[in-house]
C-alpha cells in the first residue's frame, strides 16, 4: 500500500469532511437517537414542514456519496491540481 503524495493534507479534503459528518450522523443515530429527536424538535415548524420526512433516511447516504464525489473534484485550496506528483 502506498499513500497519496499529499496525504498530510487529508484534513483539508472535502471528502474527509463529508465522511466525518457521515460517521457523526450514523454514530449519533446508533448511540444517542434521542439527540436526533431533540435537534428535530428545535428546528422551526415552518422549516420542518418544508422537509419531507422521507428525505431524513437519506441524509447519511447523501453524506457518503458526497464524499465519494468530492474525491473526484479538484479542490484548488489544496494548492495542487488533482492528485498529480
């Protein structure tokens, strides 16, 4: 196994942010589901009524897929083009 040349920048990668959010989301659902219910209760009624409940089950999946897509997109703030050497 060989690391990518810019492995030290992994905290800056957008894909890392998406994956960390997915881990946090799924961990919260598993370990403290009441927190999700408390967060949902704090959201204003007007906003809650705009979010279809069927979308809620897809939040984690969207975060994981977003992380995969982010790996394919150039991230200029990293100071390099793609994953070139």
